[in-house]
C-alpha cells in the first residue's frame, strides 16, 4: 500500500523584542512606542472578548528571524536544526538563507531571543506592533483584503 505523507507546518515567526535597543540589535530593530488599544475582535472564539490593553514602548526586530540567523544560533549552542529543515516547499534550510525560519517551537524561539540578549514579544506587544496604529481594522492596512500584502 502506498501512502502519502501529510504534515502541517506551523510557522512561528520569530521576532525578538526588548525594553531598549541593545547596540548590536539596534540596526535590526525598530522602536515601537507604547500605547493603549482594543485587543481582540468579535470574529472567532480565541479572539474574544475585545478588551483594552496598554503596552509600554519596546523595540522589535524589523524582520522575522531568517534560516541563516537561526542556523548560526544552532551551531553556536549545539542545538538541533528545526523540524522542517531542508524542506524546499517550506523554503527552509541553507538553500533559503534569507527566508523566515519555520518549524521552531515557542521554547526554541525564546531561547534564540535570549541568546541575542532579547525576548519574545508578548501577545499584546505583537498585536500592537502588527496593527501599526490602526484601530478596529481587520488587516494592518485596513478592512479590505489585499492579495499583494496578504500571505
């Protein structure tokens, strides 16, 4: 009997944040001013209930952690490479050095950020940064889907 192997690849887009920019990280990070916003939405159960949240200012990586950056961490710390390493369909591994790393657990992502002297953003910080100052919109650019901007 011939089987087809199915797997789900959940991407943990690793970005690191800190309260203040470290000298080494400052070229790769952007300051995110603090503020108050309504977090969540009345769309799916795990987004409810919308509630007001205040976050302090922080800095956050400008881009997701790349395969090359994560491989450097694994080599330096003697860590295993991600689960989906070298799967071309997922743009994973050394053939795709500038693509975001995939197949990384929350713990692995946290360890990576710690190695850089940073930390993972909180859920509220992530949503605040992703909103880019827009309130009550479905997408970071507004209410209409834009295939050129969506992944």
